[in-house]
C-alpha cells in the first residue's frame, strides 16, 4: 500500500499551471532591468540666450545634481537573466520532489531525522515559490522539460532514500555542491554587471540589487543543506565517489538543458 502523502508534501505546480500564471501576467511586467528607457535621458533642448547670460553655477556645491540615468539591459544580459530564472525555478522544483520522495523512506527507518528533512524541504519550497513569482512577474518562459525533471527528481529521491540515510545525504551533498557553484556563478555575473554600470556613472535599480540579495540568501541556504548532509554521514555512502559523481554530472546536464529549453 502506498504511503500517505505527508501533510507538508509539496503542492506540485505542473507546467500547465506555471504557463497559465505566466500568460496571466500583466503586459506591463518586464524582465528585471537596471535602467529606464533611453527616452528618459536628460532634456537636451538648447539653452536660451537669456539663460546663457546667467552666471555659471555648474560648479556650485548648492546646485542640485541631476539624477543618474539607468542603463538599459542589452539583449545578451536579458537572455542571461531569463535563462537564470528559468533554470533556478526548475532546479528548486526538482529539490522539493527529491525531498518529498526521500523523506517517507528515510524517516520511516530513522524518525529522528524528521525535523532535519522537514527543515530542508521547507526551505526548498520557499526557494521554489520565490522563482515562481519572479518568472511570472518578468514573463520568463518556464522550461519545457517540467514533466521529465519531475519524473527524474522523484526517482532520484526515492532510489537514494531506499539505499539508506547515507545515500540520501550523499544525494543532497552532490546536488547542493553543484547548485551552490551554479548560484555563485550567477551572482558573480550580476556583480560584474553592477560594477560596470557604476563605473560608467549609471544608477543600479533597487529591484536588481534585490535579485542579487535573493540569490545570495538562497545560495547560503543550499550550502547549509550541504553542511547538514556531510554532518549526517554523506561521506559514508558506498560507493560515495560513484554515487555523487553520477548525480553531479546529471545536475550539470539538467542545468545546461534547462537554460536553453
């Protein structure tokens, strides 16, 4: 008989519902931009003769400075941000499904792990909701491989759970190692963009800074999961090198595909 679904099990958000939310987003929603349109540049109308005769106060410390402009995103930058949000949302979906499949099996044998498994699961659900909101808000197309990733993630969670606590924790170790590095790469890219804009004298929007802050928080929580896994004997899984190597390779492949499809 199948185990009853835990009360905290994830509410699966199928591709159809994601796409429906995506389509319902108001047309004014747009991809995160560090800038306003170029049409918002300072007024370039010629100076009248009367103003030309006025004293030059350009260097006066009391003269208010014009607001900084915000530089529009290039097509390449927009593509990067779309891919980042798409793959992040797919990855967090997979994480919730892995923990959902692992938990009944692992906790059934070792009840003392229930609080830890629930803690990690709850954080993954929060990450998933955050990216659901962002892709809907900015009209980013979700990955077309939702059904495939759902099946594979559930299968991975159940298989490693059946193999035992060590294998389940080794799965978390492998996944979070790849995901932590993936988030670090995204954050570095975004910080490079910020540094470039600031060096050119442009303003960086609060929304863009908030995105970086969100990615940092989620990355830190994922690395916390990695620490928990190692503390709970992930390294004792047999054969550890093979199990984690296969899972990490699968994660890299899924990231590469989801960024593009």
